[in-house]
C-alpha cells in the first residue's frame, strides 16, 4: 500500500495515458465532406480529470476485494447471508408477494410494462440458467429459441387464427424440438466451440427470418398480434397490460418452482455433476448425451414460451428484436446473478433490464454505462451477485465452515 | 460464341476467387488476434472486433488531417497505418489491463461477460465521440499502373491486401518460432506455472500477445476500410464474429489454423454470394462452421485435446 503521494503520482500517469489514448477519437473530429477539422480540447480535460479520480476509486475497490479474499466472512454478501440463515426468508417473501400483487394499482401503465418486460427476462434468465448455470453448456444463441417461440405464435395466429393459449404449448414444443435439433450434432463439442456454434445458430435463425419474405414477412415483421384472451381484459390497453402483468407474475412463480424442483431432482444433480466433471459423471453411469440434450431442450422450451409472451405483449415482432445483443444480455443476467443461483438471476434480471430503462434520461450514455457496469461488476464480483451455495452435509459436532 | 461464354464463366470464377481470397485474408488477420489470445489465456476476446474498428477510425482521422494539409499518395497510407497500429495496440494493452487481468483466476465465464461489456462500451464510446453515421473512407491504396493490364481481375487494393497478409503471416510465424519472445509466448500458452518457474514474465507475455493481436486487427481494419470505402462504429461486431468463426473453423489456438479458416471462410462466402444468393451470405458462413465442426470437432487442423482425468 503506497503513500498518498505515490497514489497521486500513479493516478496522474494513468490519467495522462488515457488522455493520450482517447486523444484522436475524443478531441479530433474530421468532416471529410466539408473539409473541416473540429478540435474539441475541452474533452481532454474531462477525460484527464475523471480518469484521475476514477483511478483512486479503482484502487480502493481493488484493496477491498483483496481484503475480502483474505477474510472469508466478507465474501458473504448481505443477501447471501439471508439466504443461508433463512431467518428472514418468510418475511421477505411475504413483502415481495404483497408488492407483486399490489404493484399495478400503485403505478402507471408505463411502469407496469417495464416490470412485465423485466419479468420476461427473469424467466429467460432462469431458462438459460438451466443450460449455462446447471449443465455448464455455454449457449450464446439462446435468443434463437426466443425468436422461434415468438414467430411460432405470430405465424400460427396469422395463418390459422390460433388462440394464444393453444399456441403456447406449440411454441414451447417447437422450441424444444429446435433445441434438440441443434443440440444433437453440437453437444460433443468442447465449451468454446459450443459457444460459437450456438452463436452461429442464433444468427442463422435471425438471417432466415430477415430474408425469407414469403415465410416471415422479412424485416418489416408481423404486426397486430393479438394479446392473450383474459376474460375480456384484453380489449382495453390499460387492463390488458395489467392482465399481462399478472400472467407474468404467475409465469415467474411457476418457473421458479419448476427450476427449484429440477435443481434438486435426479436430473438436476446429473447436470451439476456433468458440469463439474464429465468423465467422472460418465463413469457413474449418467448418459452424457441424453442429459445434455434434456438441459438444452428444457432451456429452449422456456425461451419458446417467453417468445410467445413477448409477441403477445408487444403485439409486434420483427427480426431486429432477436439480435445477438439479446443473447448477451440474457447470458449476462445468468452470470451477473451468480451461476445456478435462482435469487441471483431474478435480481440481476431486474437490475439489467430496469437500469437501461431508468437511464433513459441519459439515453445517449445508457449503453455506455451498461457496458462499463458489466465490466466493473465482473472485475469486482466475478462470482455474481449471489453465488450459488451448494448443499452440503454437516457432520454433527463439527463447526459449520461456510 | 461458346468460347466467349466459357471465358466469361472463367473470369467470373476468378473474380469471385480473388474476392474470396481478399476477404479471407482480412478474416485471417483478425482471427490471428483471437487465436493468439485464446491460445495464451483461453479467453474469447469479444472486444477484439472493436479494436479493429478503432484502428479503422484512427486511420480515417489521420488520413483526413493529412489530406487537408495537402499530402497525398502512399505517404498518407503509411502514416495512417502506422498511427492506427500504434493506437490499436495501446487500446488492446489497456483493455487487457482493465477488463481481463483482474479476472485471471475468476470462473471461466466471467472474463467472457467482461469482454462483452467492453465490446458494448467501446462501440458506444466511438459512437458518442465520433458519429453514429457511416463515414466515407478515402481510398488510401491507389490503383497501380503496372496492374492496368490485368485490372479486370485484380486491383491495387486487393493486391496490397494479399501481399500484406502474406508478409504479416510470415513475419508472425518467424517471430513465434524463432525469437526469444515467441518461445516465451509458447511456453506461457503451454503451462503458465511452469513458464513462471523458468523465469518467463507471464504478464508481459500476455500484454505482448494482446499488442500483437491488436496491431494485426488494426492492419486489417485500415486495409478493408480503404477497400470498402465506408466505416461506422458497428463494423467491428460482424467482422469480429466472422473472424472468430474463422479461428474456430481452423482450430482455435493454432496460427496456421486461423489463416486456413479465414481463407476457407472468405472463399465460401464469396462463391456462395456469387453463385447462390447474396441474402444468405452469413448463413453460409455459419452453416459451414457447423458442418465442419460436426465432422472435425476441434477444427480443421486443431490439435485433439485429450481430457485429463
């Protein structure tokens, strides 16, 4: 730990380095058409000053992180402690439920819509959590299944006027079939190869939707997708969004229930084992391909269901809704939340979706802040918001070491 | 009559072939950065495409200033290239220090998320600092006169791209095979702890890898931008994905594999666009990747890594 003077000195040099680094892009702006060079020297001062102070914060945070490594107690984030003790669990759950039920009567339709969107991402995150967090398969093309679900509902409705409730299971099933179709050839690949193939698959689906005009109406997309029929609620936009909200609350609860059950089931344990060590897992008699395919198909099913919900909520979809950025955001939700931890995924989904929404005031800078916060989060808390605590047996008479 | 259509067919084929080679060389140059970084720290550097884009932007700024000051010809090209390479290397170096170095011992997915975040950040940074529109990029590489006889087949820019790629590949191979730095880099890639024990400065080697990779990306960026004629802040994304595909296609971690993968990908895209349909260009690229990985799970010439128990 250096003295204050040394800190100031090194921060100064870091600031100088960044001023140099950002000089051409931040200061000079060339207009090749009018042959004008615009010099924006004030930016230089801004960059220098902000980097100077940020480097202090960076150093401080690094120190805290280092200290945290030595002191294991520090590792336990506030919420995680709650998770372990389970003392306040019922109270918190009660408050959340109360808030969840009463929410639409407190706030405007706009807020309800945002929260509904965030809940779609909660379910997507939990679905991807099965694939990435539990089974340990890196999937960068998750959005493809989401797109399949959304287009399945939109097209079924357009051509055959199939009702949302009948289309929903078809969407899930279709996505699952796509998951198996993709999974079958690629699941013997190693992690990073799997990542790029799934990424490629996501792009293929999007490009086909964009170019196959006769099938998917191309880039212009499909409009006027009906909302789910809910005892007449769907006729008015205000009540429809409230209906959608409750539907999503139900879906989130259902998903949490399912994922929780799955996690502790025979198949869930097989996934965890597969993630930790494939060879040992095979030696124990677990069918590798079948287990992986099941994870892929189940993850895809949730994406497909959510796709249908998304289409019904926005009433308009086009291929631009399903870009790689979506996959990246869903994956970030899983990793940011702490892989395999349900509470973490929910929290991360709300943060990642609501943060850009409420940053709309700085709409120009919101993606910049979003990217930067992803980096910072990973640097200072790589295990995610709430790291998954695996179940362990405690030997009676011995102290708990977690 | 018949011979004329025949020669036209051949010409078309040659045109597509050279187009594919040019495109493939660019992919190969960017793919090298991916493959080197992956080889040394097993990280998919998602922000690599952004380094390539920044290189192109810096070259645009430098060449813009120089043109207004009255310079012309190859001097502009070389200065712009030099500055772009310098700055991109600096960006690559800083990127590693901020986003990857603190994560060296973190869970495997964390650096990947950090890389995706960095990629989003850099894209928006360039968009805000410069512009979100497409910028016209001056043709820095002139059409050489000596090529006028065969310019229906190959133009100046294509030739320069091909030659530069070959020169860069050869010097990179020499660097990695025969120099001290190259040996240290290979040692780091094989076993970090062991390399450290025999006195290799690992952090320095990783930095050098990032610097070399970024420099190659900048070269690719300047070359392709002056060939295509326009850039914007988003060009890094698709080029990055394609180049990564190329690296995986050849077998990630292998230098020769990146080159081979790049060329195969470029040629496939070129022929598919020319003979089938230009709408599905990217679909062909990814479909090829899936097909090859099914047959050869570790890429065209990737080493088979046996699992340790």
